[in-house]
């Protein structure tokens, strides 16, 4: 099975959706939903740098708490 590396721009919609849900708002994340649904057929890989960029963005731009970010990341893991 081939591995596909995902970058920040592709997967950030998933984290934005989770962040919005915690604030009581619903947004559509079509790309993230597609990735989650196809993860059984394709092996996706996320680099440590991509993870660091996601965490940085959630902390600096959205003031997310560390525990919330960890929870979102665990939910995202394929």
C-alpha cells in the first residue's frame, strides 16, 4: 500500500471543524471527511513538522488549550 503525506493545508480543515464544534458551531470539512472515509484504502502519513504547524496555528490563532489540541490530534489519528 502506498503512503501519502498530508500537509497542513490539507488537514487543517479537520482541526478547524473540531475547534468550531467545541464552540457550538458547525462547519463543513469536505476534505477532512474524505480523508477519514478513505483511510482504510490509503495509508496517510503526517510528518512531525506538519503536526507542529497544526499545534502552532491552533495555539496562536485560535487560543486553543493544550489538552484540547491533544484530544483533537488523538481523534484525528488514523
